[in-house]
C-alpha cells in the first residue's frame, strides 16, 4: 500500500491521466501497472543535426519475412512532415529513408512486430538539445498485448496506420509518412 502510494505521489503530477487509465484497467496486474508507470519517465535519445544546425531524425525501417520494425515522425497534429532529404542511393532496404526536422511537440513513433503481433510506442518530444544532438522524449502511449495503455487519440490514427504498413512493407526502401 505504501509502495503504491509512493509511486502515485511521485508520478501523478506528470502522468495523472495515464495512471488513472492504468488503475481502472482490471486486466493489468499490480506489477504490470507499476512497471508501466516506472517506464514512463522522460528519456534522452540521440538525434541528428543537419549541416545548417537543425535537429533532425530519420524515418527508417521495414519488414522482413516474419518480423519488422519502423520509426516515423509526426507533427503535433499527428500529420506527416516534409522531409529535408530522401535517400536515393546506398543500402536502402529496411534502412534510413527520410530525414525530418524535429520540433518540440512532434511525435516519434516506433513499432515492431512478430508475425503481425505489434508493439508500438508513441513518444512526444519535450525538449531538443541540438548542440548535444539529444532529444528529451516521453512515452505518451504504448500498444502491447493487443491493447493501448490509453485510448489512441483520433489525430494519431493515420500515423499508427502508416507505421504498421511500413513495418510490414517487405524490404522497405522508401518513406511512408512524409508530406
Ligand atoms: Zn515501404
């Protein structure tokens, strides 16, 4: 009881809504709820910096015979962004396809699957430390074991559809979510 109280106290300010959703879902055990909450901390990831000094990230990935993984970027409304650069040479299959300039509020979405059993993580960009080529991101929703942590907002449905297509596009060689 104390442990749960402690976690709630510590994380409610950041994650009040998510915690509410997790606590009312009776299908998730106490341990799973705790694990999910513990993972929902802002994390830092390595990003790219363009020659002109803008923070950027690659749309990448594709499908193999039974598995696949992909990364795409969406703007704050869930829509595709313009690519700064689309790769047209070198090893393209399941590699890096389009470089997109990042802004705070954009979403980085990652997906992987095994025979169509998907795990999808949606991260929001909280801060961009361009000099250090670091983005501070926070997971706002996650699809695993066949369901979302929290209801998927309608404005992110197109992006989720696109990433599932990309992660199942055999030896993908092109961007799927670019305006
Ligand atoms: Zn493709």
